[in-house]
């Protein structure tokens, strides 16, 4: 028979006031380290294939080895870093196989997000996406155009109002940005295909045409994969 003390421990707690908020939890040092290195990889500051030296990285970030290792382990779990035995830790390279697999995953997430948008408010979503395309069209350099490209797809998924889809998409964003930076060099000067593809997707929402949206998203992803793997990333 349980003692009164044990009963008190096992009983559900009801001493928190209804509506009371939990205290704010500060971001941990390993989390901040992971975020900083993730951004450096996404922006190209740390190029694909680079080896990460713990001593140099710890000194550059002003942190100790313990939290640095934990932060890098998070990026390894995300697939951005790879540990090679007796050699060290390296940033992944976007091989043709990784490119195809990443775009396959993105396609699944974004098509699901588009389906949800069409069930909610596709016209407003199309208008919001059109504003991002205006920024893309007026970009003065490839870097700004690439940033608008990423923003378009982040907004598309967020408009589905699905926390799970957004979390899945967020994991793919770093590899997406690595690819999009590479794509910037694969369009001819003055080529408007990139803007036109995004504008067509936005207009398909405005026109409340889910079948067209789905078709355009698949074509858009396929075009990116083709450009990235058409003899450019293939191993020699």
C-alpha cells in the first residue's frame, strides 16, 4: 500500500495557475554554436567539403571545446557535417545524389504545404508571394535574388500554417541555400526563367488552381535539379 508521501508524489500537479506562462528558456551555448556554423555553411562562408578544425573554430567563436563539440554533433545529426574516421569533421558536398534527394524531400513538403494553402486562403497567399517575387525581380545582384528565392519558399511553407511542415522545411533550408547559391551561376545573364517560374506559382494560388500549383512546383524543382546535376556536379 502506497504511503501518503508516495501518493503525493504520484498525484497530478494542479498548483500552477490557469493561464500561467512557463519561464523563458535561454538558448543554450551549443544551440547558438550550431546556429552560427549552420549559417556559415548556408551562406558559403564555410564552403562544401571544408574540414572543421575544433581548435581554430573554438578560438574563432570564443567558446570552449565541450559546447563546440555538442553544437557540431547537432549539425552532424542534421546531415550537414560528416565525420570521417582518422580524418576529422567535414562539411558535406552537394553531390548529385544529395541534390536529388534534398529536392525530393522539399518537393514533398512544399506540395503538401500548397495543398493546405488551397484549402485555406490561396488568393491572399498568392498576393503575399507576389510581393516576394517583386523583390526578386528588382534584385541588383545574384546574392539578393538568391535570398528572395529562399524567402519565397520559406513563406510558401509558412502560409500552410503547419508547424510540422515548417520544422521539416527548416531542416532542409541550409542545403537548399547551398544549392541556390550554386544555381545563381547556372542562369545566363538576363535570363528571366527564375523569376517567371516563381511568378507562375504565385499566380496559380491567386487563380485558385491547385492542380496547376502542384504541376508548377514539380516542374520548378525538376528544373533546379537538372541545372545542378547536368554534368556540373557529376564526379569526374
